[in-house]
C-alpha cells in the first residue's frame, strides 16, 4: 500500500521490558498518542516530558467498549502519521477498529512486537495459558500454568475468582503481581479464595495460577471426564473398560437410564446428579471407543447435537415466530421429518425404534398417527373397542391357537394404551404404579400370614387369596 501516513502501535510495559523498536518509535514520534496516563507503564513518557495526547477522556466518556474503540481509531487517523503508545503487550481489543479505520483513511498500519504484562511480571513462566481479565475466561485446563493480565479492579478480581473456583481448590496458592510507580513489580501470594480481597489493582496487575495435579482438583468438568475415560481405555488402564465395545455397553446404557428415571421419581437432587453422571459416562465411553476407531469423537457428538438444536429451534435462533408450546412442537416434528426424509406418516411411524419399551413405543405410534388425523374423538369413543378386544381374546383362549391368543392379547394391551393416551395419561407410568401397588400389597400379605404363624410358601392359592382380600380392604 502506498500510503501517505503511517500509524505505528508501540507497546509499553515495565521499563526493563521496553523493546528498542518501541522506544525509538515513541521517543522520535512527531505526534504521540498515549493510551492512558493512569498506568505505571506510562512513566517513561511522562518522565521524559514528551508531548502527547492521552485517551483518558474517551475512556471516561464512552458508554461501551465498541464506542470507545471507534472513537480512539478516529482520533488516531484524524491527522498525519503518528505513534500510539499502548500499555502492556498490545491493544488487541482495539486493533480491529483501528485496522478498519486505517484502511478507510489510507493509513499504513505498523504494529510493533512487545512484552505483555504477564511476560514482564512472570518471565520464568515460559509455557501455559495467558488470558486477559477484561474478556470472558474460556474453558480452562488446570494442568497448565495460567496467567491473567489486566486485573484492573476488585470487581474484575471477583469475577475471575468465581470462574477459577470452578476448576481450582479454594486454598490453591496464587500470586498477584502489581506494577508500582517505579516501574517494578511487587508480589503477593495467597489462597485463591482471597483474590478479590487485596488492597490494590490496576490494568498492569497480573495473577499467576500454578498448575494443579489432576487428582488434586476439587472440581471436574466434561473435558476432565473425557480425559479419565481415555486413561481407563489406554493400554495400561482398566481391564474391564478396555474390553468394552458398543455392543457390550448396550445393556449398561439401558440400566443406567432406568436408574436415572428412578432418581427423577425420588426427587433427590444428589441421587439425580449421580445418575445423570452415570448416563453421561455411557455417552463418553461410546464416543471414546468411536474416536479410537477413527469414526467420530465426543466433539462430533456435541457438534451434531448443537447443530440439530439450532436447526429445530428457528423460533429461538431464527426468524420464525410461534405462539404456544403446541406450535413449537409441531414445528419440531415437521423439521425432524424433513431432516430425516420422512415424506409419509407411515415412514414416521416406522422410524420409532423397536427397542423402545413396548408401552412407550405403542403410545408414540398412536400419537403420531393422531397428528395425521387418525384418532378417536376421545377416550369415551375409544372405550368400546377394549371390551370387544377382550371378548376376542376370550374366544381365542377357548377355541384358537397359541398364536391367535398372543395376537388378541396384544390387541387388548394396544387398546388399553390407546385409552390411557386419550385420557392424557402415561400407560408406562400407570403400569409401574400398579406393579408397585402389587408389590406393596404382597409384602403386607406375607407379613400378615407370618404374624399368624404361616409361611406363605406353604399356603394354597385360595389361602393366600384370603390374606390378599384382607389387605385390599
């Protein structure tokens, strides 16, 4: 680009880390802009008595960072060539606005390398993760050293602390580096829980969080779960976990789902969280096994799920408007059928997995047929079908074959599920309750017989039924 003017960005951090290129640019600038005079990093400019224009008035007057960055970019490009002295390693959040404004006004943009606050404060930390407190902290890896720059206030420190406590023990020792007016850092070490209780913070403050051994963490998340499962599946891991396949885990997944349903019914949060974890373990095991085979990974699983949720919720993530839950569900079903290429009602019915519990599958099939208009007006209208099916069962038992009895008995169950659905009830839940009632009554019957000196196994059906009728009353 043949530009008439050049905008140079020169980083200022601690005096001993000021690069020669930045020093030359700042001290020979015809027009110098200073990001702020409030930072100790500005001391070299102030002490040298260099003429400058500071941006502090914009920091105080702008209502948000987008407006701030825009006005800074306009000020920098309003005249000729200039140097913008910024605090720390660079003004990364402001760069997009500055770059766009420089291009619009035909300025050549030159960004000099610099040493950031973290590198100046903790030069011994050569590896790890470096973040800025002014931006939301991403998912963290406690197995790496962590430095966080620009801890400018107790509020910022409190926000960082809350995020860090999701990963690190509250007593984990951290170090806070504060840049003094003399351009030198001083250090304090204290437990993480005290991060927001220190006496002084400013834009040059840096917190160092040392790595923690995996087994020493107080809290674990999804990424840590994947790490554990990968370790269990490794050559020197657990024999049982290493032997598992998609096929061998099928029963475990089913059992864990049923245990989760029990926990939901109990209403015990601790038990619910535990059982959700057991189901999640099954999901991660399948994903890790697939990743080992080069088929897909746990990220592919999450990616597919997120994309499906975005696609099936256009009323949340798009421009579709719905007025009710029913309308949202209709849209969901329509999008799902389109996604799966189901052009007929029959194909929709056939797509319901046969591995579902029979009562649940039956209910789901009936509901989908109902959406196509194939349904009774209500339970009263459907009820006469049930005694009719019972009579056919009775005839089959008297005169038919075993196959005929099976067929008619299945029809009785299908009709019973139909009535439950039309009454707004869950046939699966109803049968569970009836089974629970039977178990409870049998326990009482057995206890009553024992009180009268009888062993339930020694009693005939007629004698047992006498106790049963007593319990029912």
